[in-house]
C-alpha cells in the first residue's frame, strides 16, 4: 500500500498518542529514570517500528508488538473472584473456600495498538495460516510468561482471555469485515452484469420487434414490385433479389437476436412516438391490405406489440393477404387471409414465443393458429395490465 502524506500524518499522530499512553502507564521518570528509559523507551521504540510497517503489513506489526502483548496480569478490563480449591473437611467442620481475584482481558499501554493491527490483519490478509502461526507464537510467549510467574491457574485464565481479546476477536472481526466488503463488491459486479444483460435483452427485443418489422415491410414492397404488370424482366428480377435479400437479412437478424437475447426484462411494448393507428397506417403504406377497428376507450398496453407481431407474421408468411386488426379493451386480434405470394421467411422464429411470454407476464392469455384459410392471433389482456417489465 502506497503511503500518502495523509497516511504519514495519521501514523505520526497514532505513534504520539500511543507513546503518551505508554509513558503515562510506565515507571516514574523522576523516581527511577533508568527503568523509565528501559521500559517506556522500549515500548515507544516497538510502537514506532510497528506503526512504520503496520499499514502495508499489519501482521508484521502484530509480531513486533508480541513482547508488549497481554502479559501484564495485574490490570484487566474485568475482575472475577474464582475458587481454585476444592475445600477440605475435618470431622464435622468444613473449611472455608479460598477466592482468588482473576483479571479478565489484561490491559497494557499498547492494548489499542495490538488490537488495531490484529483487526487489520483479518481485514487485509486473505490467507489464514500466517495469522494462525502468529497466534501460536503468542501462545508460546504467553505460556512462558505464565510459567515464569509461577504457573498459577488464575494467570492461565488471564493469559487465555488476553489472547482472545487481543488477537482472536479483533482478527475475526477483520475477517468478517473483509468478507462483507468482498460480498458487497461481488453484489455490485453482479448488479452491473445483470444491467448489461438487461440492456442486451432490450437491444435484442428492439431489433426483433422494430427492425424485423421494417424488413418484413420491405419484403412486402419488393414482392409487390416483382409481380407488378408492365415491369421489365430485369427490374422484376431486381425486385425478386431485393425480396430474397430482405428475407435473408431477417434470418440473420434472428440469429443475432438469439445471441443477444437474455430472458430477464422484456423491451418496452411500444415506441414512444407511435400508437396502434400509426403502426397500421405504416403497414398500409407499405402495400399491405390492412383494415383496423380500434374501439374507443383506453388501449391495452399490449396492443402495439400484438398488432406489430401479427402484421409482421402476415407480411412474412402470407404476403399479399388481407389483414384485419381489432383492438378493444378486453380483446386484441390480428387475422390474415390466404397468402397470394411466396413467403419471405422460414418458420421457427421467436416472435410468437417472445410475445407469449410478455402476455403471460402481463397476466393475459394468448392464442395463435390457423383460422380458415389464414391465420389468427388473439390476445386477451388482463384488465388494467401494465408494462410486464414490472411483473
């Protein structure tokens, strides 16, 4: 980690605060200057070394601070009176039990620094074995200190509670914080990936619905030119080639849509600036024989998409056929008669499949199939249905 001037300032302030605590809790400099220099000077030096390396390598700071760890057993955050004897009975007399004051979580002047760097170790170190090794070393040091003081049971309790409070708990809190941050980052990446997939789905649906519809209308126009009377053979041939090219472009578009499409959120049901009447008029202007009956009242949100798919299918699979569009609040239908030309597309597209899913998300029902000599698409929307993107 690169140390910035701000980091340097924070580290110097931290060292000053920790040094003042160590000096305040150390020997009296006036009564015993030599011991003050040895004890307090050693603590200040160790704190300086730990703070110097603690930001990039917090585990190294924990190792440096091992000599000034929780080995001061006469002060603690809590004191408990424990009985370490079983008591003895002589005849009918029971000797009183002896209670011993036990210090829990021993305090030292360097306690905040040790806890902080143990926390940073859990926060920044992904591998667990170095921390386990340092904890083992701390256990060895603490056991040596306890044995040097006589190995009394109360000292073992103080030492174990110090290890837990100084090293284990802060380290585990750091690990928890690191995992929470990592989980949050992964959630952000997943949200970004989902947003990209939704955008791909939107592009795919928009390409299929709008561009596919326009290509179908181009094919209809080309088919009409191909059979127009009085057209020169070369021009009729060019019109036929245009019709075939439009059909091939539609097929390539379907393949591209298959690569882009992800069934996450459907695209909007209608362009912002076009209603059902404008859609029918555009199809009629391309040469299709379309009649429309639009009932007064609110138009269902699904109407534009249903009519667009019905007109596109009629243009591709039944060129030259008449088409009747009916839009009412409770029913939308698009029906076409028999084809009077060669189809401009191969069956097996995803238009009706995608439309059926949109209708399902909106709570409606859909039926599509042969009707007489032609084909009919009928959708019964749910009353008051909205955009299926919020379904």
